[in-house]
C-alpha cells in the first residue's frame, strides 16, 4: 500500500540537543549505566595489572600496592566500585525482561530470574573474599 | 484546590511561523477533566485555531499522544488535577516532525509498520471450516504484544529513534514479535531477515523508556530484547547447522 | 490547490467495514485499484472502541434460525428478514476468516474459540477477544490489509462531497488535512463506510469522529436515508464521559441495581432475577428495554443521584477478581482510571448513553443504494438487519458481512463500467470554490462552532431521547432548521490551509445538522412506539400502519421528506417481543 501525497508540507524538525540525556532522570540513568562499562573495564585492567605484579614477585607487588594507595587511583577505584555495583544491579534487573520463560502458561516473575543471579553474586563474592582474606 | 489552571501550549503554523513557540491559556480546573478536556476548552472557547488530534477519549484509539511536562502521555488519560497548581506544558510528541501546533507527522511509522510484515504468514492456509486451535497458554505468549494501540508514545520516549530516524522503533518491532510468537504464524524467518539489522532490533540499546511510557503495558523493550535473544540463537544455530538442515 | 487521481473503487472510511471491503475487492479482483480515504488513520476508526464481542453461531446446539429469530425479535420486526438470513449464515464464516487472519479470539482450554452469552440472544454465540473485540478486529483487518498492493490509502483526507454525473456516483472530492489541498478522486464505484453519528447527541459512547459524514454525503447526493429515528441507547455508560461499559459485564453476570440495591429490571417484564445470568432475561434483555427501564426508575425517584445526574449501579463484585481480570480487564481499567472505582469491590455508576445508529443510508442486501455506483456498509448503512433495535454483538459481524458484500458488489459493478463522466473536474473545482467562499475566505461570521454544536446536542438529547413526544419533536425540527440558517454565519478563527481542524469541525457540524434534521423528522412522523423509538403520545406498536421503514429524501429546499417502504418478511411473521421466559 502506498500513500500518494506528493506535496510535502513544511514540517518543523526539532533538533535533538547534544545534552538530551540530561533532560530527564531515566535518560541520565541510562547513560550512567552505559558509562559504567568504562569503569568495569578499568577494574579489569587493575585486576590484570595486579596479576601481572603478583607474577613478577614481592617487590613489584609492593610497588603495585603503593600505586593503589595513590589518592587519585584510590578515588578512581572507589568510584569504579560503585559503578560496578550499579552495573551488576542494572544488569540483573534487566536480564528477566529478555527472557520470557513460561511455566504452565504463566510467565515466571522477574525475581525468579534475577534472584538466582543476585544469590550467585553474593555467594561467589563471599567465597572469593574468604579465600583472599583468610591468609 | 484552585479552580483555574494555566497551560503553556506549543503553537506552530508553517504558513507564517519559522518555528514553534508557546502560548499561554487559562482554563477551568475540574477534578474530572483530563488534559484533552482542557485543550478542547481552549479550542471551543479561547482559540479555535488550535489543532490537535483526538477521537475516542478512552485510551484505545491512540490519537491523542502529546508531551505533557516533557513526558509522552495520552492526553485523554492524563488528569489535569495531577498537575495542579500548574502551569503545565503541552507539546507535540518528540522525535517526529511537527506539522502544526500539537500535530506531528507519523507517516514514518506507517512505513516501518509495513516493513514488519504484521500479518499471518503461512505456506498453506487452512480452509474456512477448519479452526486453528490455539490454547489459552499459546494465546498468552503473544497477547501482551498485541495490545499496542499505535499511539507512538514509545517513539517519543526513545532516544535512539530521536537520534537515528532510520531505527524501526519499539512498536514496529513489538508487533513483529507478536506475529512471530503467534502459533498460527510461520513467518518468523521472513521477519528475522528484515529486522535483524542495524536499524532493526540491533539499533536498540535497551534504554527501556518505551516500556515505561506505554499506556497499554505492551512492554516493547521486553519484546525487542527477547527478539535479540531469538536472533542470536538463530545465528548460533545457523553456524552449527547449515541452512537446509532444518 | 487541486489535484486529481483515479481508482476503480473508492472506500470512504477505513474502519472495520471499509478495510473488510478493501480486502474483499482485492481478493475478488486483484486488478482493481482500491482507494481507502479516511479522515483519520485507519487504526483510529471507532471500530477500535467496541468491546463485548461478535455473534456467529458456533456451538453444536445452535442454529441459524435461532440467531435470525433473536435478531428479528430484538429489532421489533423491523428487520428485513432476507438480509438477516444472509447475515446469520455468513457471520460465522467471517469470524472464522478473521481467526485465520490472526485475530486473537479468546479460547476454551482445549483450543477452540470461546463464546459468551450476550443480551437478547437465546443461545450463547458471541465470539470475543477479552473485552477489546473491536480493537483486535480492527487491528487484525488493518494489518492484514497492508499485504495488498492494489490498495492505496489516503490517510487524513476528509471527503466533502460525492461526484455525481450521468446519474451515477463517480468518485469523491476530499480535503487533504495536512496541506489543505483539494483532491478529486474519480472512481467507478464508491462505498461509504463512515460509521455512525452519535456526536449529534450530548452524551454518547461515540468518539469525536462519529459525525454522520457518510450519511450526509449520501443524503446530499440524492440517496435516501432509512429508519433514522432509531437511535440505540446503551444501558451502561459511565457518567460525565459517556465511556462504554460493555454488555459483556452483564453477560458475565453483572446486576443492575437501583438506589435500594434492588434488581429493578424484574419490574419491567424482563423475567425474575436469578443469581446466574439467564439468556434473554433481566440484565441480558435487549438494550432498548433496559434503557427504558432506567427512565421509569428515574421517574419513580429510585435512581441514585450522582454528581453528574441520575445513575444506577452495576454490580460486578460477586464475579470475583479472577473473572474480572481475565474476562473484563478493560472494564476494570476504565473504571479505575475514569471513576477511581475498582469494580472488584465497588459498584459502578452507569446510565444509558447514545451508542449506535440503527438507521442510515438505505441499501439492499448487497450494500447497494438506489443511486448507481454508491454503496454503503457498516453502521453508516441500514440494510436493515437491526430493525428498530440492535442486539449487542451483531454490529461487528455486520461490518464484516456487509463490508465483504458491498466490496464484491462494487467490484462487479466497477468491472462493468467503461466511461467516466465529463463534468467531474468541474464539480471538483466548484467544491474547492465553495469551501473557500463559505469558510476560508469569508470574513465576519458570528456563530462559534462550539455553541451551535452544543445547542444541537441539547435539542436532540431533550427532544429525541429515549422517550419522545410529537410536540417536542416538532419543536426540535424547527430549532434544528434555525440552526442550519445560523450555520451560514459560522465563525472560523483558523483560515489557513495547513491541518485546519477547525474547518473540519465546521464541515462535520454541517453533516451533523443534516443528519439531525432527518432524525427529528422521521421520529416526528412515526406515530407509534417500536424498539428504540418510544412515543409517550403513541405508546403502542402499530403494525398496520408502521410495519414499514421510514425513508427520508432531501427535497429541493433542503428539507427532509419522509416516505415509507415495506419490510421484507420471509419466515417470521410479526409477534410480540417476549423476554424473561
């Protein structure tokens, strides 16, 4: 089917502002969520550097720990920690939306999918913390 | 509660305006009035030249979508008293070209809707004396996505559509998914070819505002993410099993 | 600005009937080019608001004759029985066709299409899609129609007149809303599918767009309107807004209670109250009798005084949350939103509201009007299968059955036509000039559109309501005529071309005034009471004189002239309408 109007009216195209994401809180939350992946990447890099320092011996590792105590690095890591938590929480909350699993005709509630993720997160974090802090 | 409220309404007539501007109107504030009642009051008693779309005034035809204080709403289902003491701002739906006052050009959506092939696709149709049996569970699986009234509030809320007008958009994709999930349909692969593209489902970054503003709880964001999951599975399957081995 | 295009068939209106006709034409003869010209995008058509269901025999113990009898008796014997017989036969096939096109009919646990009881029907035969049947039917039809390349849509084009030459209809003149351009569309046949005219009244379930445009177009072109005095009041509309609360609420078992909590319908020969709904009894009686019962309760002082006038209460509490949420979710949503009431725990205030127009453009069993080339289908038409009162859930299948019939008939007719008239372009130019002179270029004008419209609505509400009297109707006819004269002095704030909705409102008002005049005059001349037309001065049915359709033509002075035409009776001779047994 085609609409044959050929005479195009003069319509007004509102330009989307570069700061569209500041106009409403849901948009800002979205951008922060997306930006959190940068901080997740940073934590991965720190972890890799940590592993590298560990493999090179105690002297290198001590230097690495000193670097971690640098106020700027510390601030960045604290901020990153909050963003990683934000990232994980938003991810776990969104996951059920993508999966419509039905049991006996009724859709599983969101908590049935996000719940196990949270539990696994807590359990694994606790296990890792116990291993690392034990010694 | 005061008995008057002020509305700031976008006015634009391409015949003599370069761009839209606001005009202020004062209308009665009645507790049973919705924003649409206020707009009709303005048109009937204050300024007959105010143009806007409306029809059913019960939230089922999808005509009256506008921005109310920056949020896409059906003006027939938005109560004036929720904005008291006001003023409240009524603008045409975002992300669409403005034709006149509160009226936007939605023809782009009609094109995208057609591209989704929103009809039952079958190799062989059953004759009229045979029913396609569909259990209530099968009906449930797509029912939510069939509730879309095409009000386009989701397009007004979607920043991707605002920045990239080629994006198919929430309603068009949700409708495709509605047919994909319908047990009577056999056209999922046809639609997959069309929609599993950069401007199709992969343009969506799951902002999720479309679902938030949807007045019929269709959850288009959910439809798109589910579609992405299906598309990914299909892609993995196509790597493992070559085409024709289905 | 004038543009001209040409198609084989033009459909005016893109709702259920229009889209079904378009599909029918494309399937019968894919060579024919079809134009669907609608003043709104098709999915905004008022079919979308229908809630309850669509009737078609389905269960093993149901028969065509019973559906026919229910319809004919429901219509107080004013229905053309040959049309009814064709209708009840084709209705189930059309509904099944929709099922094949993807309509999400509600189902039984075993996968069969489910049916529910409905008012005035002795057997259970109403197919439904939750309580948004019209919405699902319209969207299924619209989406299916997108498959056909031969169908061209003219969205947001308002048809202002029919092109008539050589004694036949050969197209339309339409105003393109977006640009103000006049579009002449020539065709070999035109099918009107523009719906009803509820907005002629103050208080209606109908949307803003239901302004009787097609009826006025036909009337002005010389085609007659039929049975215009028969206006259906739906018993349960919300106060203030007039929003429809579907009959399905009563079919599922809702009760109507007066201010004493009494199921008052038992006082009006509608049977005795049972806890479960009984077909053709009490709350499942026909709509005209239920609305009339309200008026009697009001006169007895037994209605509830609400902030917007008298109401009665619809009680759904005993149905339980599960039934309400599965079978009546939209009803619950509407009550919560517009009345801040939860039907699971509270009573819903309701009152009769204007809902449907039994009358309309006179057509035969194939949708053809006496004017060659002009067809009509749906609420705009009067075949008549609804007679003096329509049964709930007969209107949606009517769109499908007669949309398809008119489509086929128009396709056959169009294929036979060769030449087009020579005066069509001149007529289009005249129309453009008329719109300029009468509306856009005219300065001055002292009558605001809203004032004239409100006066018309008030007159109709008072004089052509559920109960009418000869005196009030004569007064109404006179007042409406003076409104027509005042309309010549209409005031427009908006004289531009671009998306001028004020001009459209004015054009719609002129259609409504024409239609209102025919309604008042037809009602004044029918001195009997039948179905939805109740005269306080003539309270009995008079089969001797009035077992006939009123047919109204526009005379040379523009005034309605009423004649009478016989009703086709085949197998069901007129009898008494009995409910409650």
